[in-house]
């Protein structure tokens, strides 16, 4: 038992620290106070991360487009315009590839979590029986000549 706790403690030592987006951007804003352009770039990056995360499961076109535009901006290596992702990161002293990896890892974790949740819902007897009850209720609501 003691060996396991030593191994767990050692593994925990090499785990990355968790930092909330609000904490990250608060620190970034403080560092960017000196220059208006840097504040604008920090706000652009913050908005893009917000759109990417908030609208991952969006159902309406506008929100899905905002998420997709943000993701396209993140993965682009184009540095020909001042507010490209690469230029914004460099202006804010951030490593673009590190930010990209973090965002794509977050997205992958969300997709895995969602797939597991949907799989669990599909195999859960309680949820399956509630689907049967909903189906039966829908059948009762139909006129007799429409039930086949």
C-alpha cells in the first residue's frame, strides 16, 4: 500500500498544473496593461478561446461558425497579417504551438467525455426504459388510425 502511494505521488509530480482560462487571461491582461495593441491582442485571444470552448456543442449555425472560425484561426500558421494567431501569441510572449496543443487536447478530452456519456446513456436501463415510456406516451397521443 505504501509503495503505491509513493508511485502515485511521483506521478502527480509530473502532472501539469491546472489553470482556469479566467486565471490565465487575468494574468495576461495585467502583463498587457502597458500597450493598447497588446491589450487588444489579449482580448482577441481570450474571445477566440471563449468561442472555441463555449460553442463546442452548439446546435445553431451562428455559434457553430464562431467555434469553427476560432479553431481555424488557432491552427493557421499564416503570419502575414498583424492579428494572426501566430503574431498575437508572439506579441504576448506566448508559444503558439503550446497554446494549440492545449486547446486541441482540451477538445479531444471533451469529445471522449461526450462519447462516453452518450454510450452510457444508450446502455443505461433507466434511460432505455424512459425512452420506451416516451414512445408509449407518443403512441397514446396518436389517433388510432395513425398507429401502425
